């Protein structure tokens, strides 16, 4: 297979989407989020943390102290997308994220996520 065909195949392939977690293996704290491209997101998070550029200051501080060996990058749930070109996964990802935020409760001393603001 030539290089152009490989690139085209990659761009046309469906990327796994769902919920990820960055878990501090020393103190058990977690950072939970979603992505429409889980492998890409986990690579980006590793890069940001390694470069000292992650927006979450507490997570970055712990990474700076413990290094990459102090963290595990995990896919906790995936979303199976229907075979529709007009499918927008944002609502499904939001619901899946809520479920895992409730389940893992990565807030305050248990995690790096900010508590969701309740509407109403």
C-alpha cells in the first residue's frame, strides 16, 4: 500500500470515542474527560503534561512532582457511533461523561475535575 492510501485510510477510519481517565497511581486522584478521538486525546494529554502546558494546574503540579511513571492513562468507556454521516456525538458523550463523573467522583480530594455547576 502506498503512503497516500495509508493516509487516506487513516483519515476515513472512525476513531474510537468515549470517556478517558488520567489516574494518579500514587494518591488515586483522577482527571476524567471525553473525546471524539481517544488515542489522539491521550497522546495530547501526555504531550501537554510533559511540556508543562496542561491547563489543570493541580494535575500539572502532581505530574511535575511524580513524572510519567506516576500516572495511568485509561479508556474507561467507548461510544459506538451509528453509521450515519450526520451523527453528532456531543450529547451522547456528555451523558456518558456525566455517568462516569457520578461513578468516579473525581472532585475535591478525589480528583482534578471541577465540580459541575448545577443548573436550576
